[in-house]
């Protein structure tokens, strides 16, 4: 993540919204894989596991971790995070759905029950993540940007930068985005506008 030291409050949290666009691309890939499963042309297990690794490594490791550890606590301390629990609860729910989805993969091609679990979990994950990203983009990021104040914004940015400098995380963002690009090429080709998975589409 590159952050300009001169970033104005108006775009201080651009990187959160930018990550959301990457997560939406991940959902488009998940939607294409889900369509394959639905039509009994499931993707290769390795591709499914790479996508799960992306949602865990990028979604949780690179993105939600920074919201949980730096953004949300500062908003809570400032008294401007009204529905404080919902965002953290969303992150937990998304992790649980990904665990359910992963558990269905080994027997996906031989077990109707596993196939059903995969379709249910991937649809629910798509619905939950789309709603979560919309809420953060429409409420959390603008509220933090305009109400948090310069000192707290600076602390959030410093925390996020330190997170990215941690040797455990260095280069992770770039690696996960590159892995997603390869999956998107495989699964979507020219149709980058594929829809995210939705439990309404069964
Ligand atoms: Fe987010
Ligand atoms: Fe989030």
C-alpha cells in the first residue's frame, strides 16, 4: 500500500475503497466458479483453493485486519461508529462462510450434499460481502473521512502502514492481487463484468 504523506482527509482512506474493488473482482470470480458448479462443470480444486486463499489472505489478512485493528477502534473511541458491532460481526460471518465453503470442496464432484453446501455457502458469502462492502463504502469510509479528525486519521494511517511493513505481510497485497488476476483470466476471460454470486440465483 502506498500512502502519500500529503493525503488530504478527503481521500485519506482511498486504499480501503480500492481494496473493496479488488474484493468485488474476487466475487466475480467466485460467481463464475459457482456457475460452473451449478452447471456441473466445477473448476479445478486448485483454482477453488487459490480463490479461498485470496479471500482469506487479502480479504481478512490485508484488509479486514486493518479495519478491525485500526479504523474501527478509532471510530469507536471517537464515538462516531454508531452500529459498531455490525462490521466486526460481518467479518466473523464471512470467515465462517468461507470455512463452510472450503469444507465442501474435497467431495464437491461426488457428493450432492457437498455441492449443495458449496452453492449455499458461496451464494450467502456473495450476498454478505456485497452488502458489507456497500455499507462500508456508503457509511463507514465517508464517516471516518469527514468526522474522525486529523489526529485519529493519522493514527489509523500509521497503523495500516505498520501492518503492511510487518515482514509477515510484506508483498502479500501484490501477491494476492496477482493470483486473483490469473484466476480472473482463467475464469472470466473477457467477461470481467460477471456478476457476484448471490443466493438469489440458485
Ligand atoms: Fe472494508
Ligand atoms: Fe470490512
